[in-house]
C-alpha cells in the first residue's frame, strides 16, 4: 500500500506534467474515466483511498495503451508496456479529477477522470516495439502452479493471467495446451522445484527462449467481521524468468496481493490474479533493461568447446581473441572431460559469432560448429 508521501509525490508529477502539456502545442490528451479499487486494511480509509486513486491512474494509462495498440501499426500484434508505462504513471497523466468514491464489502472504490498524453505514450511504444524486435522477439513458456491453503487450487489462475498479460503486451507465448502436455513430467516437476537444467530442457523441447517458472499460493486471511459475509485471502506469486539456452536467471520476483469475495476459492482467484499482475509489472523492467544492454552491445555468448585438453584451454582463448573481431572479454566458466565453457563478451549474438567461427582460420585448431542459439554455441575442435 502506498504511503502518503508517495501519493503526494505522484500528484506533484501529475501537476508538473499538466504544466508541460499546457506549454506544448504538440501534446494530444485523451480523457478516460476509470475505476480504481483497494482493500481497506485495519480500517485505514485514507490509505485505501490513496491506493485506489493510484490504481485508477494506472488503469487509465493501460486503457489508452490498449486503444492505441488496437488502432495502429506501431508494432506487430501488440506492444510491450514497460516500467515507465507501468510504474511512472504520472509522466503520462496530464489531468485528473475524482468524480466518485464509495466503500463496498471491505473495499474502497474511486472513479477518476484522467487525461492521458497520447503523443508521449506513442513515442515510448514505438521505441519499446523496436527494442523487442531487436531482442529477437523471444518466445516465452509459462509454468506456474496454484494452491490455496497448501492444497491445489484446481485451476491455473496465475499462469493464465501471466500468459494473458505477456500476449497482450506483444510477446510470443507457448500455448498452454502444449505446456499442459508436459506439466506432469519429471522435468516439469524438477523445474518447479528450482532445477535450472530441467527448465532449460523444457524450453528447448517446446522451442521457448525464456521460461517463467514458479508458484502462486493463497492463504485465508480474514472472515466475517468488517467484511460482513465476505472472506479475504492473501496470495503470493514467486517466479523466475530463465533463459532456456544458457540457464541464466534473467529476473526473479515475489509479489503479494489480497482478494475479497464470497468464498475462499473466489477470493483466492482475485488475489492470485492481482499478485500475478504485480509480478509482471516487477519483472518487465528487469527484462527490458537486460535487452537494452544486450541490443546496445553488452551481450554475452556462452561457448561450449569439446575436444580440448587442459593445457590447450588458454591457447584456444588466445587464438579466439586474435582471430575474432570485437571480443572484449573471455571468462572461463568450467572445464571437465575435455569440455571447456567460456562466456564471451563483445562478439555479437550467437549466430554472428558462429558465423565467424565457421568461416575463420584458428590455427593450430580446426573448429567445427554444432548447435547455435542466440546466446549459446557448441563447437568441437581438433588440433591440426
């Protein structure tokens, strides 16, 4: 729940944005009316009201983003809404007016009329779409389990919500039917327990570049009392985004949210859905920052080299640096059974480095390129 200082800061940014819009002839503001909602905790009405207003402003920005995506060709299919759009709402809100508020079954609801700067949103959307395309439009597989009070919930609320949000924002997502076919496999169970190698294998099996693996758990929090005939459930979503070809953990987050409804199951669905929304909001900025660095040249490729003896490892590193343009660093990541693993920086993507390896001369070694992905290459070498 957002403290008073944060809400004051938010409205300060709204005020500044409004002044900027008034002074800019090229700004185009769209007015929308939206509802925001927050749970009233421990009878704290002012805090619930502030949180509901913040929720309404976020919903306003999301609504305008949705209409812009559907009515334009900024990017293919949809668009990526990042940390700037998700959490820096004030930068897009030009005006806001509270037109209604009420309490209802332990919830505080507000109706807000907000003006959103379409031009600023459009510029950011175009930039983000270009970034996603440059990152290779990674395909995502989502595997998240749901429980209530330690028992299976019986439906995939978190997985469905995370999948919906990523699809809405322009990602390619592996069909949940395909994921369901392997859900009960040993590899899936191991991946859910945190086994990165099992997650890698699943991603490669279903053609996914990024895997989102985790769990969502709901626990009954309150029944009756100020909620009347309603019940409250608190849910937590804990999940990681893993790069399938290298096993690198790209992002990890844990988020929580309350839900209020007539039954534990119904409240759990609401709580898990909200917690899943917050998880996506927390993880997207991390993924985008990673892609920004990589598309800007700060990219690393894992190179797995078989056929080397221990004394040849350093010599092979020297030859690579001398023969492949652009390499800024080679970090050894392991050596066992004549297989050396390196992390190579500055040589571009996996395919571009593979092309250099396949077409170059690396005396006294002969290099044969095997499998290639965006961030991992497997080669075999022999001494001439």
